[in-house]
C-alpha cells in the first residue's frame, strides 16, 4: 500500500497575510489537487456614511499568492 504524504500548510487559521490587492486574515484552509488554498477575509476600510451592507469580503487564494505580515 502506498500512502501519500501531505505537506504541512505554509499558513495557519487566524494568521495575518498580505497579497496583491490587500491584507487579511486566514479563515480556512484546504489541501486540494496537490496544493493548499486559503480563504482570506480582507480588512475593511472606513465605514461608509450609509453603513455596511452584507458580509465582509472573502477571497480564495493559492499559497503562492500569500505573504506573512
């Protein structure tokens, strides 16, 4: 039987990261198709006068797109 070794992720949940387009916090991670992908919650800018509508912005990024802060 051949077992496959899964690499340790480069980043962890709640870790602050930078990427092209902004900064954020990792909320979830998943090993898929031989690579780690991360769900990152982007930092919010100043609140508009009319308030916030809906959830914060989340982006799904590959580990190559991220840098630790």
